[in-house]
C-alpha cells in the first residue's frame, strides 16, 4: 500500500518549527527529513501520523482547506515537543502551501455577494519548470461595447511604507544567503530562513516578493531531490527575479504596483461581446488542473475564462468539456472556444479574465472563423513585431503573465528531433513548434507528430511564443489556411480549428488525393542563442546556483577564467565579460584578519555581482530571441 501524501504546510508554520530547534538539532534536520513521506499513515479521524521509533509520533491535522496553517495542527508525542526534530522534519518534508491557501474558498463567497470570479479558482502565483501557470494573456481589456468598465479600485500609486522597506531588506538578505549557499548547502535551515522572510513580506503587504521567494524555495527543494522536472536554469531565473524585486523594494524607490496585489481585482458592470479562439489544458505541479478558454472582443481585446481547481491531470482532461458557469449561459468550454458570448454586467480583471457574479448574465453567440474579424487580426500582425512587443512586456515586469497569443500561417517542413520545423508564409523565418505541454497523457505531442508526416502542408497556427528560446512557438490550436489546396480538412462542427490539447487529429483531417509541393529538404533553424558564447555566462550563473559562492570562485581561477572571458571578448561581448570577471572576483574575495577570521562575511556584494550579470544576460538573450523571429 502506497503511503498517504503529506498535506501542504504554510510557510510561517515551517519557519517557526525550524527556528525553535537548537543548533545541534538543525544539523540533523536534512537527514531526518529524508524518508518521512514514506511512513505517512492516515487515521480514522482523517489526521496523518508519522512514527519515529517507539517513543515519537507526529500527528498532522490539516484545516478545512487541507493545509496545515497553524502550529497547533502539528503535534509530536516526544518530550522535546514542540521544539523537537521529529515535528520539524515532518513539516519540512511536506509541500509548501500556496500563499492564498487560507482563502481558497474566497471565490465562492465573492460569487454569492456578486463580486467574485465565478468558476475561476486561483491556482498558484508561480509555475514549476515546464508547467504552465494558469494565467491569461498580457493584453488588458478594453471591454465595453455599450458601457465603459469602471477601473478596479487598486491604489497602485501608494508609496512603500517603512515596514515594507524593512521586510524587503530582510528578504534580500535571506535570498543572498541562499544564493551563497547554493543547492548543495541550501537545506531545510536555509529554506526556512527564506520562508520566514517571505512570510514577513506577506504581512507587510508585498505579495509579489513573497511569491518569488516561494518559487525559489520550491526550486531548491526540487533540485536537492533531483526532480526530473526541475531545470537549473529555471531556478537561476527564480533567484534573479527574487533578488531584483527585493533590491528594488529595499531601495524604497520602487514604482507603482511593485508590491503586487494579493487578489486579482475585477471591474464589474460592463457589457461586452467575446468570441472564442481556442482552449488549452492547465496543469500545475501543485496539484491543480483545468482549462483556460481564450476569447477576443470586437475591438481586439483579449479575454480568458478559466476553470482551474485541485484535481491534477484528470481535472485538466475533463475540464475541456465541462460547463461554463458564466451568467447562466448553456455552454461548455468546447462550445465556448468555437462560439461566443454576449455578457451583461461582466466582471473583468486587469489581465482580461472574465468572472461570474450575481449580476452577470450571458447569451450565446455564433462563433467566428479565424478568417473573420475580430479573430483575423491575430494573424495579420508580423510575427517579429508581435514577439518584440511580448519581449518588451516581459522585460518591464519580471513576473508578467505568459506572452500573448500569436497567430501566423506556416508551411510544414518536417520533424527535427523533438521539434516540428515550419516556415512562416511569405518567405518568413523558420520556426520550431514545441508541444505547449509535455505531459504524455495530453495530445499536444501526438498531434505535432502527425502534422510532421505531411511536409508542405499549409497550416494556420495560434500559439504562444517561447520567449526563452530562439524562434520557438508553442501552438495551442491549428486550422486550415483559406485558399490553399494542401491544408487541413477539419469537421464543419470544429469551425475551422483544432485545439491541440484536447482534439486529436486523425488521418481523415488531412488532404486526400492532393499532393504537396514535394519533399522539403530539412533546414536547420538558426539559433543565435546557441551560437553566441553567452552560454558560458549562463553556465557560470547556474554553477553558482548549484554549488554556491565557492563554486563560482573556483570557476574564476587559473585557466578556467581565460576559457570563460576570452571567447566573450572575441565575440564583442565586453560587457558580459566584465560582469563575469567582477562576479568571480567577488566570489573569491574573502578577507581575513591575522587570526584567519573573516572580516566581511556578508553575502551582499556577491549577490549584487551575481544579479548584475544575470540581468545583463537576460537582456542580451532577449535581443537575440527577438532577432531570431525576423
């Protein structure tokens, strides 16, 4: 019989448990955590027991939300409790709860009062590697066709308070220490310090900083557990976002909105029309699953209707045909993706999410083909221009939602490893199409493999550009190209589009009898990111994340320093070379007094040098990604 999973634990509960341990017990904490999850037993009253020998039994009694949110919900029978190693080890082995776990029923309450988000339940403010966060497009709505939507009452111009500045400073210090330790030394004690600083930031009203800290802690845990889904580059990016945000807040000069908002604000009372574009499954590593349906308004405004709740893969697969509880409209998500709605009294968030409230009513509308307005505007914009705008949006806000949808007509070239290579119509650039979600139980990859069997096929693609890779698009839906003979033949009820995350392409959906332009010679997709020696800087930064400050110092000594800096200077990347040299020098700077004691043990200088190099690298990579789309 497999063991029961441990319930999520609030960050402050774990931080307090570790803080109560003596120095001797803290040294044993990482070893004690190993194997705790394998001895979990659920009792008749619903609590969870973990036994340590004959004399110690740790019992967890989660609250109504299924999360351990209070210290009294975790008890141990040993004599040292609650300052015991057993209790801290069990809490440390449990997953970290989301920041809004205590308010997960808020949606239902708000819906009853007419101000909520209806079927939309927030998943998490962060994503794990390779798994999309349930977020909508970055384009904000301009939603009214008959009545202007009021502006959400969020005061983004309020200056930071002294308490917020102090909390941000403490978070910076904890993050700098975690970066100095790296994955190898970033055990439960280091993580607990970061969690305590994150909780302080939350109490001070800095939810964005707290979310960034939780991403780092989850990344450290996954890396130490050698999780297959964890990429070291993702953890380096999480550290960069955390340090950059904390430094800006700690300076006291952060602009409006830098603190973030705890809950998404919704404007209510507008009337609008919205037409379906496509739907995509949403699957989070924290156990949430569902669907997000993308819509567009007559003026080009983007909207999403999301249904994301606990349930994982089964929930994500089944939600594609689940009913849309929006204003009494009798539609499921499959129908909405190919139909439309006229909504009166709609609730709209600043990032385009549509919610349901007491005063919302909706009437189904006939859907529009991708070749009709307003959907056709998505395919009229040059891809290079659209990606440049998306990169600019991402640069302005580190935790901005994923890139907006991008549409284009392409010609299939063929498979190249794990990619499908296509060429944008009109002698455009070569692109790589990657599955929008890699899970084998979702049909993304299978559909792309079937498309790859038809070189020369004309295809209309709607997807999301991958801003971390050169010339890479993650398609969400495909359709036939009007006027082309060698293109898809989709059923009439599909309204000229196939959702790659739900619909499965069959042989009958491809042209019969018609022949393509003949075999197309495989072409290598230019990859300026791979060709540039910036990978050496990336490897140095990731070395620091994995091995800490000492590993960076070793990389900057002797012949390793020449191998790092010389190629950068030869390629004209003098700025990157100078920042890398400063980083390695700072990592190796450990001044000591006559007795061998450190005179400056602060991690501040090293963290700032690492952050400067990371920010410069991100900017350089953004420029290369933009160039690959032109």
